[in-house]
């Protein structure tokens, strides 16, 4: 059975009820304490590091005993459109064939490695950026990525929304100390910019660009859908 690993802050997670018999479910709660009404496991965590901290915490804490199929999802997914499977069982089906599963890929290219990944111009984050509620980095996105993978190319398959499935084998592509190193970076702030960096690097971390060709196809598909 695959495991749903949920990162929750303020979201209503009643939608998980329909999946309780289909998946093992672990909810990492970073907000107000949840009343235990369901069969899934609830683990309280400090509100730091965005969902990337949650995923890394789970991997590090369970590294020696990871489940075969791990599906990482945010507490609210109905606003992510094509970036998340509508039928969550598809993640599990994908992982029967491959080590990584994502609904839609994107592509990092020469114009996507800006120091702050462009969030200083994103209206969703503009106010927090101006008010220093996002912890900045002297390293920048490209240098951060190269500190993890010196060989990382300019063109890299990526995914957005922090929602994906990965097999135990995919996670074991990297050592526990590798994940611990990044976890330590994310633990000192509730919104570190490295959390945004990680959202764009998960696919490479687990696949080393195996999905690059598909990413070009997915970009065309996404653009086509926008103009429909």
C-alpha cells in the first residue's frame, strides 16, 4: 500500500477521508492542533521550512524504514490544477513503473536560474518579500543547486507545487546525510527562500534528469491548456 504524506498548516484536510481505505496516511501538522477523528497518523512539527522541510523531515526520520511508495502532497491540492493528479491512485500506478511520479512537469532553462527564482516579482509573494518575511540567501538558486550537484546542467526537468510521488529506490539515490544537510538549512525560518529552491529541484534530486524529454512535451501541453 502506498503512503500519503501530507504537509498541513491551516488547510481543511477533510478531503483525506475518502482515501483512508486506499492509502496509509501521515499528516504532518504545522498549524493548530488537529482533533483526532480519523485513522491517519498526525505528527506535529514546528512551522518552518515550508513543505520542503516536511518532506525532508519524513525522509530523514524514516530513512532506514521507508515505504515502497511515498506520495508527498500539500494540505490543499484543489487549487493546483494540472500540477496534481485528480485521482491520487495515479501516483501509485506510476510508481509501479518508475521511481518518480508527477502530474505535470516543467523545465528549468537559462532564464530560470535567477538568484531569487523570480519570487520578488510574483504577486503572491511580493508583500512578504518587501517586508522581509521571506528569508533571503546569499548563495542564490543556481549556486545552491550546484552546491548539491556540481554537475547539474542548465536544462533541468522540474515540477511545481511540491506534490509528487517517489519510490523508496528513488529516495535512496541520495544518502541520509544529503537530506539532513538540506534539512538543517530549512530549519531556521518559516519561509526560507531555499524552500522555493527545493520545490524546483525535487525531480532532479530523485531522477537526475531522466524526465527531461517529457518535460518539453509537458510544457507544450500546459501552454496549450492555457489558451483553450
